[in-house]
C-alpha cells in the first residue's frame, strides 16, 4: 500500500488546477493524482469545432504535460472507496491511502441511455460535440444540409456539463444556414427536456431574440429516448405540466445529440455519494458532509451550480484554502457562492456571456450588459479562454 498526504481522483481541469494551486502555496506537499487517460482535453472549444471555426487538434495535449511539478501521476482508475480506512482501490488492484482526499473525476456521458444511439452515433448524420472524435463530424453534417431538410438538436433531462452547449451548436448551425442563403429553407428544431430557454430572465429575453432572428423552432419538455439512424427518426418523451407523458417521433436529416449525463458509476456506487449519486459536499466549503478529510470539486459534486470550467476556477481556491485551514486545525472560512459562467455562442462572431451565482443572480465580470451578443465576447471564447486554460488555469495561476 502506498500513502500520500493528499490524493486527488481525476486529472481533468478540477484535479490539475487544484493540485497546481496546492503545490504553489505549499511546496513539499506529497500530492498524487490518479487519472487513467493519457490525453487531456480542452472541451469548451468543441462547440467551435462543431461549427467549423476551431481546430480539433488545438484542444488536446498529453496528460503528462499538464501534471504539476511536484505531483505524482498514477496512471490508473479508482474503482472503490474505503473512506473509513482512508483508502481507495484502483483497477489494477493497488490500494492507496491518504491523509486528505480530493474527488474530481468529472461527469460521465451515458450514450446507452438513449435506445439505438450507440449504434448510430458518428454515422447517418447523427453526431455530438460532446465527443472529441465526433465534433468535427458535426460540421460535416451541417455542411451536408440541403433545402427541405431538418436539422434536429437535443438536450437531456439530466444534469450536464456546460448546459448551454446544446443551444450553442443550434445557433451556429442556424447562422451557417443563414450565411449560405438557407434560412427558412432548412428546418432548425431545438427539442429540449428543459422547461425554459434559460433559467435567468435577463439572458432568456436576449436568447429568445436570437431564436426569433435565426428562425429556430423551440420545443420544451422533449426528452430524447430513442434514435433510429437508418430511418432518420428520433423518439422523444414529452412530459406536460401535469406530469402526463406521451411520445412523439420526429424525422431528421441531421441530429445533434447531447447525451444524458451522471456522476461516474464508481462514484454513484460509493459510500461518498448522496442519494442521487453525486459526491456529497457542503455547497459552500466543498468539504464532504460526512467524511471531513474528503473534499469534492467540479462536475461530479452535489453543488447545485452550472457544471462548467468557470465554476471549477472559482471552486479551486476555496477548496485549497479550506483544506489548508483543516490541516492547520483552523476554521474553514472560504466560501464558494455558486458562481458559474456560460459563454453562449449565438452565431459566428457573436456571444452572450452569462455569469451567475447560486441565487441565479447575474454576477458579471465586465462593465457592460453581458446579455447582449458581442464580438468582443466571441474573441474571449475563441482566443483568450483557451490560452488562459493551458497557460494559467492548469498551472494554478488564474
């Protein structure tokens, strides 16, 4: 058995940036990161890849290149937790013990929750920007559309990372059709399990204007449950306001699917999960509600905020400060306020930057109305944020 002072589960944005901040603040800490993947992805740019305006190869680096100096990378996957013994067990059968555990495994994509989807995704013009392999295919599908065809976009009823992503690609596709004199000739259908276009009125009002301008048909309470790729048919479960369900089949010529998502299986089945399967943490301190030497950060936690990289950027300093306080026997005073950000691409060269907290109150960075589509915010999304991610966030300096 190998022991570490601080053990981190997950080498994505949350795990790497937290490790980097810990080691920057206190050199000599014994930190290990358990992460099976050899590749590290900058996923927020996959929307732009799907819209044909970003190179997929610029969204990937070797995992080894982002491991902070001073941290040990264990290339393995955790399969079970033994929090009473301060231990985890990995796929290879190794057991690692810890003084403190940080759980940051990210979110799991459940393609198989939609009947027929695994068999057809990546062909038959069925695609998804939620996959590195499929994002370039999305743009191929958009380009293949002809007058009289239907482009169908979905969003599931589950929690999902980057809740705005299903809409972003819808708007990019609609704007692509507009630019190629196909507006009104191709039907653009956004069918979402959600009840509203956006949960915060200030941004919802502006997004409705975008929808009207681009001619997107919005269908709410529509949850994708099955896909027949060969026959170009998608089946949705519709739940009305009284909870009565029915099914509808829609024809498509192109289908962009946002897969249902959940915490990873090894989290759901663990003693550190709540009844819904998420890592059970205090939403302000990020400390586990039952095991005081465990913290959670990022998409797999129970915090009721938007699951975004921007949220992780605000969570990491809180976790680091509170962990040090705990180690020193002091009161944990740092609080995470639920901040999340959703840069909503509403067309080529146009972006609404939604920023908000736990109370769904706008919490904006810039001294102007961010609900208005702006070219400057597009530049932020396309050029500044990817640079910030690789050079600052993962290095623990942003």
